[in-house]
C-alpha cells in the first residue's frame, strides 16, 4: 500500500508539472500566426460549410490575427483556436476510407499532432482532415479538364501591405492553396511546411513595399516551377534599373556578347561582338546567378534559369565592373549602363540558323521548324521527305499554327498513349490520382497518332532546349513516342501542361503548373524536363554554329551506316 501511494503521488506531481509548464509556456508571434494560419487554411479547404463560400473567410482571418496580440501562452493559444473553430457551426463530416490507391506524396497533416493534449481541438482537426463533404467555392476542379481553378479568389478589399494582418493574409492564402492543391508540391527542393516559419517572419517584419514584394517573390520562388512568377517593377528596378547596350548569352560559365544594340555606345566602352565576360563585380557568373538571381525566381531547373543571364550585367548604378576575355587578352574595366537607349546600327554574331519552315539539308536530311509551319506545310514536307535518311524536327521555339496530332499522324504506325497525367482529386485536398479527364470519353487528349502503315519509319531527331516549355514539352513528349525518335539538346524548362492561376489578396496574380506529367513508363517530366538521349555541349568557340543541328545531322548519318 505504501509503494502504491508513492506511485500515485509521483504521477500526480508529474501531471501537475506538465499543466503548469503548458500554462507558463510562452508562444512567439511567429508561432501564433503560424498555428492560426494552419487551422484557418484547413477549415477553408476541408470544412463543409466554409467551403461553400458562406463566410468572408479573408475578413475572418484579419479579424482574428489582430486578436492574437492578447495570446501569450500555448495553453491560451489552444483555447483561442478551440474557440475559433467552435465559432463556426460544425457542418457535415464524412470520413473517407478509399485512399489506398491514390497519390499521397503531398499529404502533410503532421502538425495536427501538436494538439493531441487537447482532446476536443485535436479530435475536430482530425475529423476535418479526413472529411470528404467539401464544396467547390474556393477551388473547383469539376470541369471537363480536371484542372483546378480559383475563380472566387478575387482579392481583399482595401488591402494595405503596411498592415501586418493583411500581409499575413497574403502569405496564408497562397501558402494554403499550394499546400492543398499544388499537385507537384512534393517535387520542391525544400519541404513547403518546413519553410513556413521563415515565411511568417518575412511577411511579419517587412517595413517597405520593396521588402514586402521581395517576401512575396521569394515565397513563390520556393515552388521550383518555371510556370510560377510574380512580376514586380520595384524588384526589377532594384536589380536591373540600368542595362548595357548589348545582349548576352550564357555559355557554361561565361557571358558572350551576342548582339550590340547601339554601335556608338558599344564603341564608347570598346565592346565587340564575341567578347567573353567571365566576371562581374569581381564575382563569378554562376555565383551571381545562383546567389542573387535564383532566390527571386521560380525555376524548375537550371536550363530555365539561364534565360535570365542578362540580369547579371544589369544594375541600379550607372556603371558596372566586368572582366572581359578577348582572344588572348584579359581586360578589367567599367562599362556604362543606361535606363534607355536608342537601338541604332545594331549588329549580331553570325549565328547559323535555318530560317525556312522546312527544307532538305546536308545530303538527304529533312528539316522542319515548328515555329510557324502550318498543317498543310507539314503534310507537304513529309511527302517530300519520304525517301530521306532522316528528319530533324526543331522544337526550340513556340509553334503557332499546329498541334501534336498534326505531326504524329505521319510518324506513328498506330494511335497510342504518350503521357500519363496526375490530376488533383475532386474535393479531396492533398490527394491526386492518374485519372482521365471526362473529355476522354469523347477523345483522349493523351493519345495521339493514327493507324498508318506508311508512317515515316526513318530516324526522327527532336531538337529541344531551355526555351522548350509547357505545351511545347507536351508536344515534345508526343513526338518522342514515335518508334524512331531520338532527342538531342539540353534540359527543357520542366513545366509541362496547363497552369492554374491564383489571385492573391493584394490583387496580383501568379501561376503554377496545375497537373503532373509523366511518361507512360512512369518517369516524371515536371522539373526534369523531357528525356534527352544526347546532350548537346556548347562552348564559347562553337555555340554560334548551332551545335544542335550539327548533332542532329550526325545522328542521322550514323544511323544510315
């Protein structure tokens, strides 16, 4: 009896100590905002009544964030959150038991476990997490395409970035939309949830409009999605208010002056076509790209990031220091930068490019440029190329007049599936499946070609680069499904398929890739880009000779032997 009494006393003392600790455990502002934003977001996308749009949920956020000032301990915060969820009538809750065969990599509800000591709050949050009675006011993907839309996100009236609760609304509106409805979230470099504390601190502590827009830009950049963007004049001016009178291309770790827009201004700084800039502001080119430009851009891979190499030689000052290599000499100097300048007597490096839409080249090789070619011209090209040794199809551009079906009917022996698509599930936040869109009952958009016993059965060489993006990558995947296709080039942009558009509370818009793209064998294309069979290697001495075309011709000739 004495031993049992001691055990009971010990347990009671420990339990009392835990209660006392929780009551006295202070909670930081960051933690308060974070926890409230998580609960608010869960209710927005999981609550049967809130998801009908019956409440001004943005206004609810702002009002409650301002009340959080009086909350100082975790126990008080738990009570605040419990009162908050109780203030909204509990709607219908029906839990799902059919999640065995769905895509779950984007599920992330571990934060709910924090409230396991508060039975009422914990139980309700767990029930919400599994609820499937959800309406589509805030996000709808019931359309034929199954692409999520956010049509009722129309901005917050009288938004003012100077007000902290408004800035936090901006953060959590977007953060929760991505948390529950971005099907490629699992591919981010850094876990979306793990970054939330730093996001909250950034949005809480900004003082100027530039700081606010930088916080938003860096938030969007974490998606690692070449479709995602936020254009800010303030940020652009802080980086690139003044520019040089020339254009550059990035080749490996060097900027090559490829075009001079104004001859007189070029001569003023002794600039010549082909000059190689290998340092700017005493920094290596790739260091600037990674450390200064990458943090404010959302990019799936480095091929897309290369597009912004011209920013490296921009500045808000009127000059910039560069190191230039010209033949065997190295020159260190300052060059002038300008807000504006006249394009006058401009000149470019002599690039080897075929401008015709289609033609025979290099001893019986066909060439098709998809940029402006029409359906009728493709037909004529394939008729003329019937007896060629191979055909080069150039997709380093944006086709304007054709679809993938206009090509595949000539290069497939049968109709076939060329892509698998991962769709967000209807009214099931965080979950996805390899479903087919409803329009597939009429025509399957993920199959192409036709039965054709006379299809072109020689080598097809597909040329791609970092400018091959979005539906161009979709078209590329269709061409690659030809039984004789070889792909040469560099990694494509890695942002395949359609985009979802999200309007932020401050009225600005951003995009993200709305579905996931995979090859039929299960290989992912989002972020990675298209499969490349032969990587084209350029250097500063040969890049203007179109190494892509050279490689394409070489591959066709080698196949003939």
